[in-house]
């Protein structure tokens, strides 16, 4: 016999259906492990909770996966490095949609700090160069454990103060302001953290040395990408052709220059060098540069590379970025030259 629902029962059934509408779309995204995002970017883990389908609808980062269903999902978010000089904000948007097609969105923001480096309690400026690498743009002023800084370049200590020159007289600059500006001058053994010998000088390329973890002393090829000009290497019959599209290269003047380096944010400074146990006292003069603010500054400056070179008599040298000031090179030529392993030179680090 066919059953007929009463009017009251029908009303009750309709009311029950009205109470079982599809839930509103809900979801949340939280950091799985709370960490500070480094300026050079990296992969972060997020946990997404949702009661419905979801998808990534817009993003300035790489998110995997980009869609899913109700439940818990772990997201891997790869954040790009900050290549600017200021703090940057990256983001991604998650759209949650229920079975009725109703949607809501959640925006996740990620703050990436400006490039910088704190090492040994000292802050160093860092710049992303067009060669695709992060470079320290202050000379290193790190003192290894057990060492003291010397103002006597003849003592062979391997760690010296920068200096100024008056005529032919060099005076060590021991004040904090000068050290902050020029950094220290390092012998190779101090810079690399090991005694440099005939057996190992060709095996130091790209080593960390006294640079912070994750950084290293630049190689000849890394410096060449910046200056585009170098003496010949051990396995070369002659010097390589100039790289005219190098970062510091001035195509019009046909050499890499201090002017172009500083235009790129490199902050070249005239710290000088220790040569044969003495402070090198050649200075920039009006006859060798029209830049008045440079007059009286050290003309011969070296910044260490980690690539070795063998002299004609079998000795050991390292490549270094060298400055030269002449009538021809009035903007300060920057090129890769050879430096004796006992010289005292500046050190900068580049990100691995």
C-alpha cells in the first residue's frame, strides 16, 4: 500500500534539507617551522588546512602543489632571493571553493630582507651583481682567533692595519672609523686559514677561508665576470680576450674601472697593500686622475682571488683584483694580476 506523507512530515523533511546546506568554504595557511627568510631566498614549508577544494590563483613565489582537496596539505614554497637594496614582500593567494561554487581567498605574505651580512659581530653591506652573485661590498675586517692586528708590515704577522700616505711616509690607520672603511690587509695564509705551500696553492680555488659559512674567497673566473681583464693563467699561452660586457668594463675606454665598479655599487676603497714587507706608498695624483677626492689615496690596491699561479721560476702567487692609475687609466683600471703569497691584501667574500 502506498504511503502518503502528512503535511507536517513534509515540512519537517524540507526543514532538514535546509539545515544540511554545503558548509561555507574555509581554510588557513600557516608556517610549518617558524624561521627567518634569508635575503638569498630558499624553500619554506607551510601547512594548508581546508574544508573544500583549493588552488593557488596568483603568486610571486613557486608553490608545490598548486591545488588540492579538503584536508591537510603540506606546501613547499620556494622564495626568490632579494636582488634589490631594500626589503621586499613576496606573496601567494589561495582560493577555497565549496561544492556550491562559493569561494573565499587567503593571501600569504613573505617578507624577504635586504641583502646584508653580520659576521663576527660586524655588519657588511651586500649587493647582488649583474653576474648573478651576491658580493660583499665592504673589505673584510675579521680577526681570526689567536691573532692580533699589526701596524708593522715588516713583522710577517699576516694581518695588518690599512694605512695612509703622506709623501713617502706610510702611517697605519688603527682607528675604528678607518678600519670600518678600509678593512684589514691579509697575508694568504691568514686569508685561506692554512699555510700556502707548493703542494696546495693550486687547490685553494673557491675555498671558504676566513669568509663566513656559505661564502668563499672569489675565484679568478668570478672576478673576471666583473672586470673582464686578466693576466694569463697557468694553462694559457696568453692573457684571455677582454670581456667587454663584464660588469665593471667601460667599453668606451676599453678597460674596467673603479668608476664603473662604484656605479654598480661595489664600493671600491683605497686600502693599499703590503708589498715585500712594506706598505706600498704609490698614491693617486692629479696627473693620474682627474677625480680630486682620490688624490693622495693609495693607487695600488689588491683584493684577493683564490686561484693560484705559477711564476716562471716555479714560485707561488695568487691572482688578485688590482687597481692601476695612470694618464691612460685615469678612472682607475681594474684587472686581475698576480700577488705574492706574502703580500698583505684586502679580502672580500662572495656567496656560494
